[in-house]
C-alpha cells in the first residue's frame, strides 16, 4: 500500500509501506483522514512518543475490507484499550493504563491506504453521510468530552453559562459547535487567524473575536483552551470568573501561564481533559450523523500524496481551514 511516512523532523515521504496484517482486527480502506495538532507536534520533532519512521494520522473514516460488517463505511475510534481495567469498566477508557492509539507505536497510523482496527472501535456511517464528515468524529469528540466534564464542574446550568473557547482549529471550533448543540447560553471563540475567524463567524450562535485586538471577554463561566500554550493558559486565567472552570484540551506546551494564586483564591476549577470515552465518541458520531453539529463543510480536502505540502502549509500559517483532511 501507499502511505505518508514520517521520517524525522519536518520529513514526510509518500511511499510504499507493508500492508497491515489484521489478525483479529478489521481491515479498513481509508477514505479520509484528518491532520491533527498531535501529528504536527510529531512532524516538528516535538513528540518523543512518535519516533520516526512511523505512519501518523488517527482521524480516519473508510470502508471495512475484511472483518465483521465487511463493505460497511465506518468512522474509527483510534483509542484501543484493554476493556478490563477499573477505568475501562467505569466508562473512562481514555484513562486505561494499557491504551494504545494508532499513529503511535506499536500501531501505525491512518495516513495510508489501509489500517487495522478492532471491530469494537468502528462506528457505522449511515447512508447519505460523507466519510469526510465522519472523519471529524475524532477531533470533535475531544470537545464533546470536555463539555461533558464542564457541565459537572459548573455551578449553573449550561444554558445560563457564558462560554469562551480559545483557538479556532478543529479542536476549539469543534468544542464551540458542541457547546451550541448542547444549548450553551453564550459562546465566544477567540482566534488570531482572520481567515479562521471568518469561517467561525458563518456559524449561527458563535461569536468570533480577535484576542490580539483585546476583544476577549472576561468574567466568563467556562473557558475551553483548545490550544494549550502558555499565552492561552494566561488568557484563560484572566477571562474566567470567580468560581468558574477552565477545561484544558490543547497540548501546545507543557508549562506556564496559569495564575495559580487567582485560581486558589477564587476557587476556579481547572480540568485537564484527554481525548474521550468510547461513549463520547459514539455520541459525537451520532450528532454528526443527525446534523446537530451543523453542516461541517469547513475542512479542506487534499490528496494524501500531497500530504507533505499540507503539513508545510499548516506550519507556515498558509492553511486557513480549521482542518485539512487527506484522501488516499
């Protein structure tokens, strides 16, 4: 098969790779696969968990070639867990100590013509839903999980809450769409890229602002940081009201930015949120399928063979779309 192989910092090679050997897994022909921020971290050489050479990519949808449901179109939950530990039994599979994710050894990723996945990780796509939309289930599920955790932490109903999302990439934008679908009272998304702000502004019920122009609101009940850099953590610390909550999804950098003294004195809740549970993923997919999250017509589709150029464009800031999706 053909695959886009990470060869070292800022190195990607579109070349022949061994076909997956599914064993007990299903074999899936990849139709669409998104470029994630974690793929970018690996591409830049910032993720020791993803050593070269490696096939990256974990936001996939396609068709089952071999296995239960052969011929069905499916979207892929890339987290493979043991199913037996205390966290798995409690529906917190994302915390499984034995979890694996495609695009990280020992599992190759989905920037390829085929992948192998356990059948339980596959959600059937209904007729009429394009695979490029179904491939958004993975990034949007991160926001679905964050909003679910936030609703537990807030001391007021979500429909009464003022919400701020930092970052207009697929993680932040997806979180804003989830907030809207679940009836949040007010939603503002802060994004420095004007092209992305324009895309966000097309969505009813979401206000797009420029944080570099001082437009970020303060006194909000909930902040979702979909970026995760020192500057966005500082912005979250400044924007949240006393007794409010910060949900931190982004993995941009490891330290700095939080105003710990203010969080302590004003009882601000900080929650780190990693990926999603299996039920979160299924719920997100269902919301995509029934249209609850909107048209989802904002990704840019490019050929997998031109994936190296797509990564370079994202790094250079030339990609306006919140998400680039590759197709083999």
